C-alpha cells in the first residue's frame, strides 16, 4: 500500500450552506460504495469530470489525512478508492483507522 496513515489525500466536498459532506460514489455493477480520493489536487480536478455529481451542487476539493478519511469512511460504510486523473482506480484502501 502506497498510502500510509499520515498520507494526505484530496477528496471532493459537497457544500450545503454552512454544512459540508465528503462526496461518495457507488459502483452499481459491484454494489460497492466508496469515497474517491486522489494523491494530488491536479488529479482530483481532472477526475471530477468522471464523477457522478449533482449538476447544481457546489463542490470544492480539500486535503484530508488518510487516517481521518478512513474514520469518515468507516462511519458511513464506505471503502476508499484512490483514483487517477482519468478516473481509473489505482488502489483500493480498506477503511481502517
């Protein structure tokens, strides 16, 4: 695994007024819910075009440490997929704190 507990990842955050939520995705073919995470902000910006997002939603990219992201994933029942700029899964991470 290239991602360690202290690795910073970028995730998409959806904003609802003053509230924020990490964006999750669903792979309906494999019935898996996951949080797309990115190793760089550049990769995250490019991959946003491949994500299923609400057209009128407000999103921003934020950095989060893997250890904290894993905790959010556990609480929400998600896995974490590291995605490249083309939207390809390069690593599947267990949601373990």
